[in-house]
């Protein structure tokens, strides 16, 4: 399908930092990119500062990969350039996720995913609003406006990243996702938008959308469906399972925190009323 030509724009905004990791250039015409820390020893990963990890994940979520550079193709130049940068961003995402998988602490994993998923869906919702307001079609011309480019890239990258998280932490994600109708609607829209964009048509990331949809129950699971990252394939989960215990404890903590907030927000007697 042909697309209108899109002129190359400014350098990519994609950058990131994990636990004090150094930020350096990885591709021409990009400002900065995260240096993969996939080979960090497990002891250092376990000791990773939680706040640093959260900062990195937010940067990863909020930094879109605009179509930039000087590549020349016979197709839509903007889209083809973006595909190259999309590959770079995916390597950054998978590197960060690898560190999270290596954390030998389900409580920390839960806390990190709690913050990350809320941020991810906020970004996805805002980007969807921008694209719909501008009538940007997934199979239409690649956007030339900087704001629209960012929104387009946010949808591609955050939808794919959510798929990575779903497949590697299915039980934690289901704990949130299965009871959140807004997230369900957003990711259905995101998967549909990505499927029509042409970004996922070929390459190593093409299966992620289908696998995610099947894992979430958005599409029917094929007879040969298998989550390639799922270690525990048993249907029954013991109540003494460490992850289940962590989920219950975090859920209790959240409910207590919400109750405290409600009490603080409760009606207050003004000074003038108390003096009556």
C-alpha cells in the first residue's frame, strides 16, 4: 500500500537510564540511547535502586521515536525511517525488561509493574486522543507534524512493550487487566492500530501482537498457542505461591491506602460552622 512521502525531521528523542547506566549514542542522527544492561550480574540487578528503575521506565514510555534520519526508500520515507528507529527502541525496551525479569523479588516486580502499567496506559490513552482528533489513520500517510509523529510512535512502542510485559508476567498483568475495562478497550484499539500500520508486518516483532491478544483473551487461542516465556504452565496455583501471596499483600496495602485517602478527603467542618 503506497503512502505519501514524509520529509525527514529532527533527531530522535529516544533515551533512557537504568541504575546510573551511561547514556550514549547508538545510531546516527539520534540524541541518545540507552546502553543495554542485559549482561549485568544478577546480584547487581537484585540490588538495583527501585527509584532509578522507575525513572528509566517512565523515560522509556514518554520518549517517542520520531521518524528521523536520511534513509532513502522507494516507499514512504518517513515510515521506513521510523521502522529502523523502532528496532532500536525495541532493543532498549527488551533490555530493560530483561533486568526486571532478573529481579528475584516478586514484591519489587509487582510495585514496578504497578507504576509502569498505569503510566503506559496513560500515555497510550493520550496518544490515542491526539491521533483521533487529527484523523490520523494507521494505514494512511505517515504523519509529518512532530506532535502526531510522537503520538504515532507512542502507540507503536507502548503497545508492543505491553505485549512483552504480558507474555513475561502474565499472572501479574491479568491481576490488573482482567478487571479494568478501560485498559481492555485501549489495548484492543492499540493492537488494531498497530496491525494496520505496516510497522509489524515483518521482522522479529511481528508475532507480538497476536501472542498478546491470545494471552489476554482478546482473540481466541489457537490450538498451537503457547506463551514462549511462560515457565509455570499449570492451571492450578497454590495459595502459598510466593507471587500469589505478594499480590494479596499488595492488594491489601492498596485498599488501606485508598481508605486513608478517602478519610482525608472526607467532609470537614469549617471554622464558621464550628463556632455556631
